């Protein structure tokens, strides 16, 4: 976690920067630009045309470019384009100078061959560090950790630990936690810079080390890592292998990115958009992301249609029945989605782990009975008043009542079952539950209609 | 931000703790319990019955209880219950010992009278600090900031600054940023502990202070604060009034809570659950949260039904038409929700701010044409094959085609317009867009059906 509050600026002088680039005025540009926070540097850089960017590659050293690149959030194509514009050895130097976890993120966006060729011409230590990290599976602790942490042995004083810390500070992602390891490099404890500072210089590290250190295993899901850092208010968490060797750390800033990613992900799944579109894609790219869902939903919709088709005879006798199909199916979808959303968020926030599952199901059943009763009565009255037909009102009301109970329960059960089966409950649950509930509601409605038939004609 | 990595433990000895409480064994309990991370203390505490909790109030000092309480995340009712169990002066002492921002969060859950009575018997300095914070409106920077920061003047050496820092460390929320203020208490710069440590003891603070400090104004939306901390990878941000007086700081851990809250909020709004249920509520509480939406949706559904009712004559002639109503309305809802989700997330992540709005609209129109064409052709073929009626296939296909274009556009436009009108685009957009799209799709479908009528009978 770079310590970046030292050179920030919000309203940077864009005009001055642009002009100095145009005039190829190295000194003016560097003086203004290097004073900016890397995030602002990246924001400025993103908006430039290729020509202006190529001037920047001449004006900044690979080391200076590394800070900017760590803060560049663009999509796959743009990473490829920007790297292709650079001289390969310049790009490799820049990648060596980035924090390893950020360099890994960039290389992951490239084709395998491309990434491999950069690794060959890179500084070999940095390349090795990156290769080690590239092995970890996506979405695991290993994939978001960095290896630039500070570790010390317990058998020294605060003074000597502070000396190590001062020396390693320029390269470490965070200096606010120092990890204590034993002679086998196994994690033995943690000590915060706060502790180092408030304790006397002659205090032994062993005396002030906390040996009940919370760590995560390298294969742990990144969402669980985020949850731990959030719950415990940590600034960083150590990552260990199965033998408790310290492999890396995950800092709070990386975890914030994970949280945003996962939130976008859950949100987009509820809306049936696989892999949330960024806004700068073309219509073709956007359509490609949405069409798979739409086609699945289309065929599920055809199933529902064919189900209704079986009741065509009923419909031709009592055509008024058709009027209420979307209402009943819609209400089933709505309650189902509500119950689903509560359960999915409960799983995502970890609340559900601590909760009795059967308690949840009883609660949802109760909720379904209450909402079903109230909506059923309201709709009965409305239909009765509107059509002057009490039987039609009763039919629609009873259908809504039964539908709401079943749909609410289904909405809660589907994510629970998916979670039990180790499937991410956010996947497909939205459209899936809506289709299930469409089918259930239509069966209930036409089942009721058959019972009421003699009163309706 | 308390520096909590020093005393964490995951698998604490619950049995031992429970037993020592039951036997009222003070020493065993305190030795084990005070060694736990406050988050674990709070998790243990939450699961206790009232009787066991009352033993804890005797075993722990108000200071010790404060750390636990800062990590207690329960709902309104439970805060009230737990506080009511404590001796009022014990509770007041505990509140005085909490970080001011956390104490404010607790007092905000109480009734005004109750909160006021605690403030009267509290330590008067702490009470004043809390009263100042209570004034700020919910969801603003002021409402989540804390006043426990470290500020120094520029006119001193690193050595003397470190001395101040060591003294204030036990009480400050973070010691990793130190804020430099001028004689009027106006924010003049920031310096990180990293800078203090790597620089020589005799360096003047003025030399190493960064005077381009990023701050937020006290009335700024908490979501914008979270975005800034996330983008710049800060551990804390200073909060200033309109004259740039330093009022407080917001730390990254508070911002993570804001991010989670806002993500849950957007998610629940897409699913039409106002104010996400926590899982431990009763069916009545859950129904109360969901019913308002369901009743609105019910009446919107009745409107759609009455619209279909106008075509009852058409339906009675060609009852097969009814079969495809849910399919077409459903597809309109699906595409609309997809487009909406992309736009809402774009607004939430700030991507849309930097984007040309008309570019988005053109892109969505293009996406609608592509998805509409493909789904339209597919459904035409499917219906033709199924019913052997090419005109019916064409009718449904053209309806899907037109519906998808209009629905996609509507899905993107509604949140944009809401955002322009300064309404949170996540509010009600989900069900709202679905109803609009239901109506549009039914008008298109029956409009087409009227045109095709002579071929269908």
C-alpha cells in the first residue's frame, strides 16, 4: 500500500501540462507532473491521445511511469495498446518497478505469449517474484497479495527493528505492520509500527509481539479476505501456506478494490448481465455480454409460454383470464427477487453463517403469509370493484395469496441451496428465480381458474 | 482506526469463557477475554443471554467495554436493550471511552431523550465532542468523521513531532498521518509517519510537509469520500469546513463500512426491498419493509392488466395471443434491467461522470438493435416451428425486436434522468423500469397484433 497522501492534488493544471507536452517542454512538464498524486497522473494520462502519450514515455523514467501505471484502471484492450506503444525494454523496466501485485494485474490482462516475453527481458528478481504470484488462481488470496512486506526476527530490540524498517520503507507496500518470523520463515507474530513507536528503544521485540496473529491461507477466497480485513479493521493481513510460511500480505487498498468488484458482480448478476460492462465498450461488446442471458431467458420464457398454451382452451372460453397473467407472474417475480436479495446479501455479508437456516425459512414463510394475505385482499377488492365480478376477484386474490407464499419461499431457498452446493448464490439466481416463479404462479392461477370455472363463464 | 492487529484470535476458547462466566470466575475470564481482538469479544458477547451479559458488565471496566462496543454491530433494538441492561453511569462511562465517531453511531440508534440523558451524565469533554458530531447530517462526511486525529505545527523538527505523536498515540484513531495546521487551525499540509521515520530527526517539518493535501468538506456525501479514499489509496482523509479549518478525519475502516452499506443499498433497491432486512428480524418486520413496494407494484401491475383489458376483444378472437404476453413483457423487463444496472453501476463507480452521456445512449441503442435482431429472429423461428404459423412467428418476433430496442433505451435513460434530477438513480428504478417496459411492450405487441389481425384469424 503506497503511502500516497504526500503528493496529492485535485485541481491539477491540465492546461499547463497539455501545453508543456505539446511544446515538448521537459522541465515544465516534469516539475508540474511529478508533483501530482499518481492517481491524478493516471487520470491525466488516460485522456491523452497516442501522440501525447509517446512524449510522456520520453519525459518519464520507467520508475516514474511505474507509479502512474499502478493507478491506471483501464480495460484489457487499453492495457495492451498502451504497453504496445512503449519500447519493450522501457515497458519491462516499468513492470519491474511496479509493486509485484500490480504488475501481476497488468500481465494478467495480456496474452500469455506477450506476458512471457516481458518477463524474459525484465529484471530477473522482479520477474521471479511476478512469476510466483502469477501461479495463484484468480479470486484467491494469493492472486491479490504482494510480496513486498517487512519481516523481522523476534530476537532483537525495538531499535534494531526500527533500523530495518527505515531501510526497507522505500520498497515495502506497508510499513505499518511488521511481521515476526521464526528461523524457518514461519509466521510467528505481528507488531504494529504504533507499538514500535510507543515502546522504549531497548524493549525486546519478543516482549511486545502479538503471537495470536490473524492470517489467511493463500488459497482462501478473496471475498473472505476482504471480510476479515473489514471486520477486524486491519490495514493488512499476512498470507501463509499450509505450513504457515509467510508468503505475502494483502493491504486494505487492494481489498477495497475487491469489495467494489464483488459488489458490482452481485449487482450485475441480479440484473442478468454477466461480467458488468464498463461504459466505454462498443455496442457489439455490450451485446455479447448480455445476449447469452437474454437467449436463456428467451427460452425459459418460451417454456412459460408453452405452459400457458396448455390452457388455451380455458383462455378461449374466459378471455378475461389473460388480463391477469402478467400481474400474477410479475408479483411472483417481485417477491421472489426480494427474498432472494435478502438471502444473497446475508450470505455475502456473512450474517447468514451465524444464523439458523431453518429460522430464516420460517421467517420467509411468515413474511409470505403476511404479504400474501394483504396483497390478496387488496387485489380481490380491486378486481371486484373494477369488473363487478366477485368470483373473478376471489380467483385473482387467492392466486396472489398462494403465489406470494410459494414465491417468497422459493426466493429464499434457491440461494441457500446454491450456497450449500458451493455455487455462488448470486449466479443466475435473479432470472432463475423469476422463471421458477413464473411457472409456479401460472400453475396456481390456472389451477384455481379450473376450480372456479363454473362461476366465471 | 484502532490498531488492532496486536491481539487477534480466531478460534477463541468459547467453552472456557462460557464456563468462567457461569462460575463467575473473574480472573480466568479476564485473562482469556482481554487477550481477544475486540471484534471477537463482540462476536462472543452478541451470542450471550442477558444473564451472562450482566456478569460481563461486572467483570469489565467501562474502558474495556468500550473496545467491545465499538465492534458490536447489532440493530437498533439490540443497542437499546443492551444499553438498558447497564447501569446508566457505567454506560455513560463506556460511551465516553469510545472513539467519538463510534459513540455517535450508537447514540444515533437511540431515541433523542435517551441519547440526551446519557450525554448529561457523561464526561463533559467527551459529551461535547459527541454533541458536535451529532449535528452533522446523516450520510455526510461529518457524520462519519472522528475528532481523534493528531495535528502539529510546521515550525518544529521531526524529533519534536515524533514526541507529540508518541504521547497522543494511545488516543488517536490513526497515527499514520499527521496533519499540519497553521495558527488558525487551518489545514496546511499532511505528513505520513513513513516520512517522519525515513527522515532525519533534525529535519524541519515544513521541509517535508506536503502542502497539496487532499481533503473533503464536512458536508460532502459519504459515498464521494469513500471513492476518494479508494481511488487515492489513502488510509485517512482530513475533513474541513468551508474556511479550511481542520475538523476531523475519516479513516479507511469507516469507509469500508460505507462501501458495504452503499452496495447493499443499491442491491436491495434493484430487488425492490427498501432498507435491506437484516436476517434476524421477525416476519412482521420483514413484511413491513417489503409490503410498500409490493403494494406499489401491485397497483402498477393492475394498470398493466387494465391496459391488456382494453384488448380483451382481440384476445377473445385470437386467444393464442395471450400465451406470449408474459414472454414479451418479461424480455422487456430483462433488457431494461440489464441496461439500468450498467448505468446505475456506472454512476456509482463514477465512470459515468467522465463519460459522454450521448455516447452511452447511442451505445445502448446499438446494443438494443443487436440483441433485438438476434432474439427476434430466434423467437420467430421458434414460434413458427412450434405453432406452424409464420404470421404468428413474425408478430412475436417483430414485437420482441421493437420491444428490446425501446426497453434497452428506457433502461439506460431512466437512471440518467434521475441522476440529472439529483435523485439517487438506484431508488425504485428496478420496478419502475419494469413497469414502464411492461406497458411499452404490451402496446407494441397489441399494436402489431392489430396490424396482423387479418392473417391471424
